């Protein structure tokens, strides 16, 4: 049973574990990441002005030590079935105290309290504690969500699928590019847009990209719920035997068909995340390809004189020599819009679903089949 539960975790479906809970399953797997955040933040903020080392050297040392600690803690946590209530309370109190411990130790060592990016005391007194509480709170929330739904395993699986499907991705991009360029190509050469992008700073451009990403997520959530509803649970013995190959349940004898077990809300969300991450990673690949296309097109067509004429002044330089910031921001804007367009349209295309969704749906079906055997064996053992 333990090895099967670890198999669920590696598949990015930890919620399929029976009795899945915060204290028994989530917090033990969160411990390495929380330790990395707490000790790494402590070492960086406290020692950056007192160790006598350059910042990047100190950062490298801290990261190397914390990665080693993460690996050791992960190996230790795997051997624990769960934390006791007392251990859980102690760990949560220790982490909750970090917003107080870190600034106090920094004050003892450096005689002042600073936050990253703050060079002097030009801020109100309440900004520092608010920053530390917000940082550690968001780190805890993000780690809990990522651990609960197995986002790390799902992201690695999605990247492997994208690399394997790169040939098909290029083919689909070639199919989607002409209608996309029909809408966006002429807007790329609009002088007013270049003026706006030359004055618009990167934080605001990032907000526009996040807006397109939010629209993509909403559209994907609505569509993928329908896809989950189409998942079939064929629990005949021959199907279950094939599904269990390569898992810890490979040697289990299945004599009769099993009844599908109803999924709770957390498990349905886990399956939804499993499908959505694959879709979003694919959209990100398309967006990067479009970004490269528009930058290359701009370098060929838009000379410095043309950019100056459109903007009305010399364009703001970027970190890349010879590439104006307005060009990079324009490319980012159209890449974000294009990836959103591609993601939404492709979800209604039968060929795209066959090439990209079918393997993921098969993985979901196999996970549900292994879960049915896992629950049957668990009931047999407990009986």
C-alpha cells in the first residue's frame, strides 16, 4: 500500500490516496520545501552584510547547502507514515515564528533590519513586518497547494510530453499561425502601439500577460471539465491487469470486475489540474515560438530610423544590443495574445485533442483503474 501511494505521488495524483489529509500526507512532503524557504531566507538576509563574501558567491553557497538539505530531508520524510499531532503543532509554530526570528537575528548581526531591494530606512516601520509575514505566508500557501495536487510531478510530466510532441507542436503551430497572423501581423506595425510600448514599463506589460493567462485558465477550466466527464472507467479484470503493470500492484490477482468509486471534490480538482497543466505548458511553448517570430520579424523589417519615426523619439534601448525595448514588449504582447488564441481554439479542434489530450486522458483512466485495485486490496487487507 505504501509503495502504491508513492506511485500516486509520482504520477501527480496524490489525492487518490485513501485518507489523504494535511497532517498525514501533505505536511511531511512540504517539510523539505518549507525548510529550504526558512533557512535559505534566514541565511541570506542575516549573512549578506556580515559574511564578507560577494552576494552571488554567498547565494551560491546557500543554495548548494539548502539543496543538499532538501534531498536529505526528502529521503527522511519518505520513511515517515505521518506526523503526530504534537509534531505537527511544533512544526507549524516554528514556521509561523520565522517572520519574527529572521528580522530579529538580522538586527542582532547587522544592527538593522532590511528587506530585499531596500537599501535604507526610507519606509514606514510597519512595512518590514508586513513584508516578512506576507513572504512566509505566500510561500507556505504556494507550497501547500503544489504539494496537495502534485504540481511538481505534473509539471515535469507535461514538459516531457511537450519535448516528445515537439514535432507535432511545430505542425500545429504551422496550422495555427496563418489565421493568427491575419489578426495580429498588421497591428505589429502600428506606430501608436510602438509609442505605447516604448512608454509602457515591464511591470505593466507583465500585468497584460497575466490577464491573457487568466483568460486562458478560465477557458481551459470550462473545457477540461467536459473532458474529465468523458473519462471512462472500464474496470474489467483484463483492463485492470494491464493498467497495474509497472506498478506495485502488478502481482495482484483480479478475478471479477470492480465497481467505480466516486471521486470527491479534491480528487476531481487534481484531475483537472493534471489536464490543465499539460494545456498551459503547451500554450507556453507556442508563446515562446511566437515571441521569437515577432522579434525576428521586427529585426528584419523595423530599422532604427523607422522605429524612431513611429515613436517620435529614439527608442528606449533594452538589455539586448540593437533590440529596442518597444520591440521586445510588442513581441511579448502578441506572443501572449497568440498563445491564448491558440490554447482556446485548439481545445475545440478534434485533431488537437486526439494528438495531445488522448495520452493525458489515457493516463487519467489508468490512474483511476489503479486506484480501484488499490482500494479493493486495501479493503481486503483491512478485512
